C-alpha cells in the first residue's frame, strides 16, 4: 500500500524530486518566515496559490507550466454509508455520492430538441410538439431562449418558461469537456456506479454551467494500522485523481467537512475530535510549485530517442478521509473474558498434590492449548503484520502465565521427589503460597487491562494515526539541528533520509491533522466564500 501511495503522490510521469539546488535555495529563502510552523500551523501557505485556490503556474526541469487557463472544477463528496471494513483483506466498502460542477465556456448556442406543450386553436385540446432548436440561453429558473431550425436570415429568438415545455434534450456530452478522473486505491475493476446524471444548470453567451452527479457503491484498498488493536483508529481514504494536468483543470472542494450517515456495527464515529463536521474530511492535496526531474541531459536524450516522454506532469488530487474507531466490546467479551476464565480455571491445578505432577501438568497443558486457540482466532481475523498488537501482547502474557505454572509445578515436583517428609511439608506450603501469589497477580493484571480498555487510555491519538499512516493533509518538515520548518512537497514527503538545505541536519516529517489546522491548505469554497456567479450559486444550491 505504501508503494502505491508513493507512486501516486503527485501523479508524475517521471519521478519528481525536491532535492535539487533550486529547491534548496527556495527553502532557505522561505524557511526564515515559517520557523514556528509546527507550533502555529495556521501560518502554512502554498506558494503561488491564488485566492481562488488555483495554482497559476509551476516549474519543472523542462520549464514553466502555465496553469492560468485551467478550468476550475468544483467537487463535493458525500459519504453515505461505510458498509464494511475488512481487517484481513485491508479493504473497506463504502457508498458515496460524487458531484462535479464546472463552467464550460465553449458550450453555448448548441443544437437541441425541444418538446413544447401546445394548445390547438380550433379544438382547444393540448398536445406535445417536438421541434429542432438552437439554445441561446437557459436561466436558473428554467426560462429558455431559442431559435427554431432552420435558422432565419433575421434572428428570431423565442422565449419559453419552464411550464411551457416538458423536455429539453441535453447537449451531446461526448463532444464537450469532461474532467476525467479515477480512483487510485479502488479495489474493484468495475466502477459499480448506481446512478449517473449529467445536466445543464444554465447557459448563456459566456458558456454553460454543467453538473455531474454519480452514486458509487464500491470497495477501496486501505492500509490498516493495528498496533493498538482492539482500541485502534483507522483512516478509510478515497483517493481521487484527475486524469489531466493542472494546466487543463484543477479541483476545488465545495465543503471540507462531511458527516457519515451510517456505519457498520463493529465501528463507531469518534467522539473526542472537538471539530464540527467530522468524521469525514474532504480536501485537495496542495500542489508543488517547483518539480525537478533528476535525470541527466544524456538520459533525457536517450529517453527522447526511445520515444519516451520526459515531461513532468502534476495533477489535482482529492483525499476523502473517513475517521473511525473500533468498538472493543467484541474482543473484551469474546477474547479477553474467555482467556481470563481459562487462566482462572488453570489455578484449579493447585488442588492436585505436588506429588501428582503428571496430572497437574496434563491439566495445565490443556489450559495452555485453549489459550493458544484464541491466539489463532485473532490471527485469522487480522492481516499478517511484523509487529505485535495490544491483543497479541495480552494473549502472549496469558501464555507466559500458563508457562510459569508449568515450570512452577515441575520445579516443586522435582524438589518433592528429592526431599524427606519434613521438607515436603514445607514444599506444600510453598505451593499454596505461590498459587495464591499467582492468583492475586493475575487478578490485578486482568483488572488493570480491563480498566484501561474501558476508559480507552491505550487508544492512540489522531496525531499518532496520521503520523503512522503518513496522511498528507498538512505535512511539515522540520530540521532536528536548526529547528527550521517548512511545508513538505507532496512529491517528496514520503522520502527517507532527508537533510536540511541549510545545515545538512536530519529532517523529519510531521503530519498534521484537522485538529491541528482546521482549514485545509487549499481552502474549500465554504471556507473562503464565493468570488463569482458560479461560486455564489454553489454556496446557495450546491
């Protein structure tokens, strides 16, 4: 999963690096003003970003890419239901609605078919008439201005209100602009679109506002972080990428805060977030204003001769992050309680005399196998990880408890067989003392675990979750030596062994959350307010 995230980080046709000399100089010039970014994330800014959230231009090793003519495409994602989250397969199923709006300035004066409601002058009966027209304008209230075909030498523009016609044929969408997109981490090959609608909102001499809406019911891959299982928190992410460069169109979110209507039974919405609109955050990942391709001129010539493109392309990326946390009740009742009862029953072995060591060891071995059975139950429901989960540590400690009882029995039995009657009486007292001590120690251990799970003390913070998942909502790089900090590049935030451009010290990446910085680096339309007629309409009706 991490390799997939790294490959898709900025959707570059060639590897984009931030370690060039020009990048270093840029950081040295700008870092002086952002020394305390980690303490004050509100000061984070994206260089070259306009007030509208659009990037005017960015530079590559091949030159400057002009993005001033890019079409702003407004996007809104409304998650409706998280149907399932499969730990073993590391995937989740979700139902959500995706909406796009964009102003197509070339979509005007198009040919269409109009169905009018007419009344016969003689009989007074109503009938429907279909005519070929050229649409000149369509208002928000449905008022239509058109010319009938064939066109007359002298323009004859007619007007029809919404109640005067029943149907207006939409334009041939395949002949007009559409913001092609895809999902990076989609698991299923089929899109599984329940509904898909594309319609004309209005049009005039300046172009047309187009609305696209689709409802998805599909499965996405997601890396599952299980250190704190069963008190873990997960980020279920939908990663949407444009299939054209930033010079063609750029995505702008309508609303960065969304709510999840329904959630599967084993998961719940967090209650300690302290921000409105959680548990869903929709944001556009900030673009890089400077991309450098580390290929040498010789390698460029070789790529050109072989027919490969050397152009570095940057695209708009939108992340939809669902914040969920696991309900620990199932594990506590089905695993913790059962293992605790098995270990409690194993103390009945002390009812057997020390000299009957065979029976006692056989009884303890049965209890040990029962504990291991629960370990396999947990392992079968989780993906293979290189680290131990909190539940795994509990089962391991329970196994060590059983092992201790076996060693204690074997030691006392050996001592018994080599002792006289007086010593054997002492051994019996030691056996009961060790049994009582073991019972008290295990009881305290169980109560401690139970209390921690009940109050969720071991549940990780969202800052820890973002850091382990490397979620680039607002990635900051900070030098350990000079304590300077700056906004990390999207194309390089996953790189290892980074050094400070000024002092060559070790650089670490910190991933901030919406709790640290409420507004995304590229603010949504509702965060910044409207700036034109389209944005005013979206804020009112979007």
